[in-house]
C-alpha cells in the first residue's frame, strides 16, 4: 500500500513523491521538449523586436523562471500548454536580479544578448562564484574579447558596449551556456567572430539553427569551430518547434532498463543519445531503434560498465546519476568518472541508504553491484540527483519517499504522471494533507 500519511516523516519540504517500487513498466511514454534548448531560445528573444511562438516548450520550473526573468527585461512571455509566445519589447530593465539568478544559473544566458542588443547588461553573479573563476569566467572573457567592458559591482556582472566587434575566441573549455551566450552576442556584433572549441551539444545546434532562421550568418554549426558574421538586425520566424529533451529521454530509457519489460520511449532523436545507448548496450540492455522511438528491455541482470562523462558527443554528465542506479544492480563492479562538474555525486549517500554500494574518491565513483535496492526516505539534492532517486525508488523493494522534489520539477515535466501511465506506483503528496 502506498503511504497516505507522510506528515510524521522527517524533512521540511511541502511536497514529496511516494513510490512503491518493483512494478513493471509497460507501454509507451512520450518525451517533452528540451529544457536546455528552451532556455537559450527564450533568451534570444532579447535580440529582436518581433513576436514569435515556440512549440513543444515543457512545463518546468526553469522555464517559468526564465519567463519571469524575460518579463523583468520587458519581454511579454505567455505560455499556453506547450505553446510559448514571446513578445519582445525594449522598455524593461537590463538587469537580471539575484532572486532569479540564484534560482537558476542559466539566467546567465541573458548576459550576451542584453549586451549585444541594449549595450548594457547587469546580471547577478550566480551564488558562490566570483569573477575570474568558475563558472562564468569564460562567458566574461569572451564578451571582453568582443569589446565589452565588464565590471563587478555589488555582486553583479556589469557589461557595457556601444557595439560589439567580431573577435577570435578560443574557449578553454567547451562550455555549453558560454558558447550560447557568445553566439547570441556575436550575431549582432560588427564583423566576423570565430569561436574555437565551441560546445557541440544538440541544444547549441538548435540555438544556432534558430538564429540562422532569424537571419544570422553562422557557419560550422555542430562542429567545434563556429564562424559568425554579424548583422544589424534579426527577425524571428513566426513559429519554431523545439527539439525533444535528450536527458529526459535517457532517463526514461534507464527507467525501462531497470524495470525490464519492454518500454517504448517516443518522440526522441536517437542520434542525440549515441553515447547513452552505447552504455546501455554495455550494461546488457536490449534496444530497438525506430525513427523517433526506442524500445528498451532487459532479460538478465545488468552488466557492469565504465563511464566517463565528457562534452557532447561524449557521455553526458546529466545522465551519470541515473546510470549509477542501473549499475548498482549490475553483476560486478562499475566505475563512473565525472570530468565536467566536481560536485556531482551528492546523490550517492542517498542511494547508499537504499542499499547501493558506492564509494566516491574525488571525482570517481566505484560501484559494487548488489542484488536489490530497498525503499527508504531520501532527499534530492539537485536536478539529476532527484531523477536518480526516482529511478531507484521505481526498482527498490517497498516504499520510498523522496523529499525536495522541487529539484525534479525544475527539469522534468510531470515525470510522475508519465511513469504512472506506464504502470509505476508513484504519487505526489502535499505534506500538510
Ligand atoms: C549546461 C547544461 C547542464 C549540463 C552542462 C554540461 C544548460 C542550461 N545547462 O550547463 O545541464 O550539465 O551544460 O553538459 O544548458 N566552466 C568554467 N567557466 C565558465 C563556464 C564553465 O570553468 O565560464 C566550467 C564549469 O564549471 C564546468 C564546465 O566548464 O566544469 C562545463 O560547464 P558548462 O558547459 O558551462 O555548463 P553549463 O553551460 O552551465
């Protein structure tokens, strides 16, 4: 029986997810639009005067935060189901306030377009970061190369430029939002910009293709060298369809792999998932690929695997926590080496509470496969950690209660409804109920 009364359980959050594990997942589940493609596209609205409509926009905390931020910047943002209408305007502030930036680091995406279009941008520094160090130094250096003057005042990055000028930028690291910020700045700069070691993630490609549909001149899309010729004005297409979320797709595939029965995940782009599919195959998971669908199932205990995260087309850091659950049930020892973010194993102590055997040394997790996980109350620490706890709850024996589900809602659209529709016993409860 799924517990009805959670008020006696520890923890202050208002909402929890309750999962009764071990149910088979069968049927078809559809992937929503990509969060990490939606956010830069929304920030790009700063670059135009004309309204436009984006289809397939997921209903997520981060999308809501970006809508709030755009409103502060004078852009009307209205969402009706998955249809987002953006009506640009130049009458708002040129400032991204701390209250919003601290909710979502991707707020930094307005820095480039604001500087390029309005000549001035004030963006609060994401918490705990200082100029010159992670995680926005490359955004700042790139904008400086394009001729912006940058200062740091009262916790804000302040960028100013009469008109940005094309430059040759070599990124020290293929930063995703950094590349997006600089592309959005360079499309309106005077002259040509070259960005070397640009990120090649599908979401960067989507932004570049969108900007090209707006009249931007960008060559090398999908490679690590982007050539951009600045133009004076851009005008958006009246409509745009957003790509599917490859991380949500990957998460659902791991859910299917864990449950074992055939689960069809539809509305995805299989090529975006190559590295993830490779590791699923290594783990002994069966896959049948269609044009926009993948069916996943498993007939034996998962096999161990060795995973190293890397920029695209490597294995995504946003998928390693989910794989840790699958590999926790493998027949042997696995290794996950995290190379992008040093603090991405916060979910490990929670999985250990559910019976996983994982040791973390620095940026490497050593996983010893166990026969089963057991349900427990656990707390989500970040977005992808929360997804891994849901997956663990689905396969664990008995009941799990997941606290701090706000993290999940930032990046997964109605995940519990989608999982319920294919047979999971998962429900959301308000603590005061
Ligand atoms: C984006 C994704 C996030 C994903 C990450 C890596 C969005 C909104 N978010 O985040 O889901 O996990 O890519 O695939 O698209 N770095 C610096 N200086 C900088 C910028 C980055 O040192 O100026 C470092 C970061 O600390 C990190 C690495 O570069 O170690 C990669 O970060 P980056 O690609 O910038 O991640 P985000 O764009 O923030």
